[in-house]
C-alpha cells in the first residue's frame, strides 16, 4: 500500500526557512512524478513545485523554494527560504506513476499525504 508522510512544517517568522520532507513507502518512487501543493481554507489546492527528471515551480516559488528527492531514501524535499506570510498553508506531497501527465495539476496525482501546516508570521 502506497503511503506518503509529510513532516517539517511549523511556525516561522517572515524571512525564515523551513524544509519539508515527504517520505514514501509501499513502492519504489524513483520513476514517479512527485509534487508539492498547498491549500488554505476556502481556496483550491495550489501547485508549488514538482520533480521527475526535471523540476518545475510555480511563479510564487521560483527563486525561493527548491524541490529535490533522494531516491535511495524514497524521500522528497522542499526547501523553503525567504518565507512570506502568504506562504501560510497546509502543504501536501503527491505522487503519480502515470507517464506524460502535467505535474502542476493536482487532479492528475494518484497518491497524497495527509499534509503539514506551515505558518509564517509577519
């Protein structure tokens, strides 16, 4: 059974940094597309970053966030620097094994973690 577990969220001041982790189990994820999304109450889940052979970023994340993965550990990361109050959200990791799908679309992913809260105080 495929499982994704996020960790690393918390409370940080504006300008600070956090590193989120997504530990995957139940299958080998080295060939999967994986992504980070975030959601605030009352809004749709928003794309943040994705990784497969290449990396992809939302405009809001470019230059501040870095997505990476360690296939040996079946783990994906999101390094978030220069955090802003508007980055406050629940952050979810997701995975898909289907080839050729657009990785910035939440409804294309098959597996999701439970989410981790990131709160940035201004």
